[in-house]
């Protein structure tokens, strides 16, 4: 059993390992090529997060999905570059919105160069992704455009908050379906489609990616509270400090509203207050880590990962299918 890629997937077959490693290496080269500009400063800013590394979760899914067709088909690697460029672009924008200081263990672009440069660099990456897409055909362009629309809609819904009478947890899961599930779903879809897999397989891997993407983000929610910065690549409690509603906090609020326990109400009040002081944030993290809401969020993560695994049932048995199942386990493992 061999670990493949920064995400740490365990692969049990040497041929599959070689295919995935080769594909990811080609994606890495493609990312560096796609982020070059005639203007050195733009190249530096655009490659800032590329060179910081990352899990390459979406390209990995493209590579695995392509195993159900021809993994050497010419559109596979470019489609993986597209989804990762799109993801990277959203990170530049997210860090501006969240006023984040750290991303992937390095200073965020907005902290280093300011918000304007960070936003424009994200736009530059979107443009480069679109340029590559144009060579993959109109269907690929349409698929990516629809996913991007869903991604932006999810972000807007998160910013707007749930409408009156809507369960905040249900609203949040809809947000994640758009913000994260849409692009992970496209990773599975493009990987299968570009490899020439049949329509049924493309549909299965799209559904798989959607569910796995939600599980992946829920694991990040847990990590924001439960991990240290070494594990997550960003400052723990960043979402808490910015007042971003994540699932553990939403579960806490629901429980506090239902039971009215003084400790829960006090913790909610603490989270609603000023968390700019590091000591106050540390106290909020300490209490949340000990609260049942965090364990409930872990269970939610497991549920979505299990749903993703179940989606794979109709696919033929083999090392590629086993690797996709392992990917579900890896996502759950991140959440503890």
C-alpha cells in the first residue's frame, strides 16, 4: 500500500499508483505553466498558493475518475488543471472576504500584497482556467460555467444567511453543496468524461464528487476548531473569529435553543462577542472542543462520506473503485 499525493491517499496497485503519480506531476507542471505571466509580479502572486502546495484533492479525483476510461486521454490533465486553478482562485477571494492571515501555511496573498492584488490575482486565475477550458470543448465550458454559478450562489447564500423560518443547518448544507460540492463534482465528472467513460459512469462519479465535497468541507469545519495550524495550514478558529457559521457552531446554537442549558447559552454568547483577542478565541476553542456539537459535526462528516461511498456501488470492482472508497475514509480521518 502506497501513499499517493499530498492528500495522503493509500493506493494498493502499482500500475494505478504510477498513473496517478504521473498525472499529478503533469498537473503540477500545468499549474506552474498556467500561472506564468509576462509581468513578473503577476507570476509571483499567481504562483504564491501553487508553490505553497496543498492537498490537490480535486486533481486527485480527476485522476481516479479517469481510470474508468482512458487515463492517458489528452483532456484529463488539462481538466484537472482547470478545477485546481478555479479552486485556487476562490481561495484568493475567500481570504479577502475572511480577512485571513494564513493560507496553506504561508502568509495569505491579501496580507502580503493587499486586498486589491489578491482579488485581481484570483480573477487572473479564473481567466487562465477559462483559456484552458476553451480547448476542451463547449460541453466542458458549459459544465464548468454551471459549477461556477453554483459556487458563487453558495457563497452569496452564506453571506445572506438563511431566510426566515429556514433551518440554519439545512441552509448551511445547501451552501456547502454549492461552494464546495459543485467543484468536486465537476472533478469527478470531467475526469470520467475526458477519459471517455460511459454516461452512467460519468453520472455516478459526479454524484460521488458532490457528496464527497460536502464531507470534505465538513471535515474542514471540524479542523478549524479541533486542529492546530500545522494540521490545517491556517490559523485555528479563523472561521470563528470572522463569524462564519460552520456546522459545529450551528449544532451548538440549535442545542442551546432547544435545551437552554446555561453553559451552552454562555458559550453562544462568547462566540457572538468579540473574538479578536487571542486569549478569548483560545477559550472559545477550548470549550467548543469539549462540546458534543463538535462530535455531532464529525458524525455528519461520516454520514456524507458514507453516502459518497454508497454511490460507487454500481461501478465495477477494481483498484480504482477501491481508491475512491479509500478517499472517503481519508476525508473522515481528517475530521478525527
